[in-house]
C-alpha cells in the first residue's frame, strides 16, 4: 500500500482499488468504497476534513490528474479534474482549506457546491526569489498563516548550511503579500520533511520544556 498522509489520528493508505484509514491508537480500520477509475492508482496525497465520527466528514484524495472526495455514509467518490496543480501541502486556516502546489503557488480548495480549486494572488518579497531554496512549509500559527522557507547557501568548509526564514501572509492588501517576520514571540513551530504530514504550532512551549521562537 502507498502512504498518503495522516489526519485526525488516522494514517491514510491506498492500494489499486481502495483507500484505507487506520487509527494509530486503536488499530481500527475503515475502508471507503472502491475507486471507480484505474487512474486513481496515481493518488499520492490524502486528508480528512474532520474527525471520523463527524457527520460532515469528507476524505479528500489527490492524484496527478484529479481530486477525489468521499463523504461518510455514501458508497461512491466524486471527482474533480486538476489543471496542472500538483498539490504539495494542505492546511486549514480560518475555516478555509489552503493548498500549496509544487511550484509554490497558493490555492484555496472548496467542497461546496462542488469540488473546486482557485489560485490565490500572492506577492512575494524579493529575498524569497533569490538563492537556493527547499520546498517551503505552510504553518498555521494562531491567527496567522505562515510560510517557513529554508534558504541554502554554499560554504567551502561546511557544505550547504541552511537558514530558516518565516513569512506571514498579509491578507489586508491586494494582492496578499508574504511579509518577513524576524521572530514569532512565544510560539514554537513543528515541521516534517514529508509534506503529507501536518505541520503545527504551539503557544508558550516552555510549559512542557520547549523553546519559544523556535523551529
């Protein structure tokens, strides 16, 4: 089986015909209905919209060609074609689902009245466009949507040292703009190299021995 991500305590896998949800605490397994198309073997990312016991639960899967949706209680998938947007990471922010694709464009994903994606017009700072960069991370931090970028420089002694930069999306201007942050006060950010796994933030991490303004 292929690993697609983790969400609300469930690991998400797929094989050629089915998606499989596995509760990481109890081992309970849930198997949504069979895929209706052989093209779905190219699925690479999955995310739950809500906890599994929620009556409005939806499971969203992404393949290279389409986006699929299963609503709990139904025995079919709905499908929406994607026009070249290979989704890289998804976060939920203020009731909206934001996605970043592999060329770092930001999109919103809507499930009503039907599955759809829309690119968000965003202005980038010049410092974000020069040098060598890794794929950035989206992180929700309180009422801020952050982008964490790892810029890499070349050093003859130490190889390729990296420096984290953090940007906050300013929605009050049009188009929205990434604004660099020098520090993020009493927050700690948690990242993972596998972008299918969720990023998250924690306020006042000193309560459990962590560090503020730390990644």
